C-alpha cells in the first residue's frame, strides 16, 4: 500500500515530461511573420537595398542610405503592427515611404531622381510584390494626385481618399503576389505608387513607395521628371527575387529610327502599357514615339524639284522642234 502514492506521482511526472517538448516547440517557433515589398514597379526600399543592383548605386539611393545610417538590408520588413486601418493616424505626413520608422527614414527624402518605372496612363498594371511567407490580406494601391510635386515630402493629402485598386488574398506564386489593376488615365509626369498591404493572418500592415513616370500629356507640359529618368536609376535588366532571367533592353537612342518599320515598332513598344523595370540614368536620351516631321527630307525635296524642272524644260524643247 505504501508504494502506490510513489507510483502515482512517478506516472504524473512522466506524463508532464512527455507533454513539455511540444509546448516548447510551439513557443520557440512563435507566430509566422509575413515579409515583402514591390519589386515591379520597383519600390524605393528594394531599389536601394543590397539586392537593388545598379539602382542601389544611384544618387538618390546613396543619399537615402547616408540619411538612414545603414543599408536597407531588411527591405522586406517595413511593417507596423496593430494599425487596424488607422494608417492616416499612425503614419505621419512626410513619413509615408518609411512608415514613420526611423530604420527606414532615408526613404522619405524629397527628390525627383529616385529609381523609377515607366507606366502608361489607363493601362493594365501587373504589380509583382515579392514575399517570403504566404499570408492572407488585402493590397490597396494609391497613386499621387495630378499635379504632385516630387520635390516636396509626400503627405496623405497628395493621395486620393480611396485607392484606385484593392485586391484581397492573391495567390503567392514563385515567391511573389501578382496584383492586376487598371491605372488612372489622367496622370502625366513623375508620381508615387503607394501600396498598403493589410495582413489578416498577422497584425501587421506594410507600406511602400514605388516611383513611376508617365508620358507627358499631349501638347507638352507634364509633371517634373518627364524628360529623363532619375539620376543613376536602375535599368530593365534588374532582377527581382525569384523572377525569370530578364531579356536585355535595347539601348535608347536620340536619333530617329532608320526606317518607317523601326519607327512603328518603337511607337508600339512605348504604347504597350506593360510596366518596365527601373528607368535609365539621367543623361540617357529618351526615345521619341513620334516622327520629327511630316514631309520628306530636304535632299529628297531638292531632288524632286530638279526632276520637275528637267522634265518641263525637255517638253518645251520638243514642242519648239516640232513647230519648226
């Protein structure tokens, strides 16, 4: 009888020892966290990260890293917990690109030479938002209002009250979410595509700024940055994590195409609406989609006039000989 309490306590201790490892495993793993940022159109945080390639060496990115005091190694971790839709109350004006986080403050510099992506007004955009862990949530896309001034800090008043697109729970495929939306048709010049990702499987909200450039409106004008890309910005050969190997982009030339066929091809590419990776550095000529003149060149006009004079003179001479 005296051995029974000892046996009971021994069994209880053994059961507790067996139950502890699973509990320790759950505690050690902790809640999974989502990570990500747009890589096309390229976001500032990714372009200026060590993975940003040539874009990371641009003047804007060098200034951002200097202001930050450290490189943007954690480009996929710009997030705030427990915002619960109160973005405009939590993220301060002038701090939209950093989310108001001191670790990313260099992204808020007011510059017009950030690495950028060319887009076409009214075209269909397919954003590539690279991520490492699948999570549920809603992506909201905002585009700065017409007349946006990139030389001033980005504020909430620069954005419309409502996003132009909202996409819920897209699939994570090959390391990225692909978000399709139709762009507003009334923008020209340099703008910021502002993306908010509200997780529902975690308490986090992610923020990002992608600098984009639209063609100048017909008749000239347009916003700042329409003539050339940002200084030192990345090229179309920049690769995003998990993306397929890009094709090499032909070098843009200031001279017009050598033939009408080439001119038509250049115009078709410019009007395709497919977003391109980052813009070329300042000083690189931007190819024109129009022709420089409607009529033939001067040598052709002169040659044509000489031919007309020769034919007219020959006809007059023949008429005089016939009259004789």
